[in-house]
């Protein structure tokens, strides 16, 4: 079984070795298991899911699929798993410190902090996350327009049926 998530995370880590992350293989394996077979893996990276830059032991693997963002952390006993769907996106904020940066994804329910990203990694993840969020929001809006047209057609058909007594 090939683990596409681990390959992408390893490639990310090779490009940005200053990004703090641990146990990538275990986290990637978990993320790969939690991704549905009908989802396509677009991008994957690792970061600390914590607002504090001092907590370096909360590594998560973050995977962008064609349907959602998956965050996974394998623990010694059990695991943590989060899924962010496009309808939950609100905003993306970046903060750069002296050595590491932080990407903050604001969702309807919570704020997700991805910290201890190196400067280059922060720029790349910002670009990827921004483009991803914009594209998914557009797709969601287009889907809503299509659904509205279907509803209007159905209402029109129902009006015709009720007028004609069928």
C-alpha cells in the first residue's frame, strides 16, 4: 500500500527542514487511512496545531483533498482527527515571528492554529490554503446556484401541476 500523504509530507519537510515536526510517518499513515477512497489528495504538510510557538509536541499532518481539509495526529494511545469542509471556511490569517510563522484558519466553529512553520513554508502554505479556500468557496457558490435553479424549476412545475389540476 503506497502512502501518498507521507510522500507529500516528506517532500514538504525536505523543502522546509526548519519547520518543526515529529513522527511524520505515523501521522501520515493515520491521515491516509482517514481519507475516503473517492477523495483526491492535492497537498499535504506538517505543522504544530497549537497557538503557542513553545509547544513543539503537537505535530499534525494536514492534508488538502478535493473535498475537505483533514488534520490527523497519531497518539501513543488513540488519535486526534479534524475535518474542515469548505462550507466552514471563514478566513485565513498569517503571523510571522523571528524564526517561525503561524497560519490561522478561522472556521465557523473554531480557530485552527498551525504553528512553527518556517518562513518559506509559511509563504507556500498561505498560497496553497488561500487558493484552495477561494476555489472551494466558488465551487460551493456555483453548487448553490445550481441547486437554486433546480428548486425554481421544481416550484414552477408544481405551480403548473396545481393550476392544471394534475
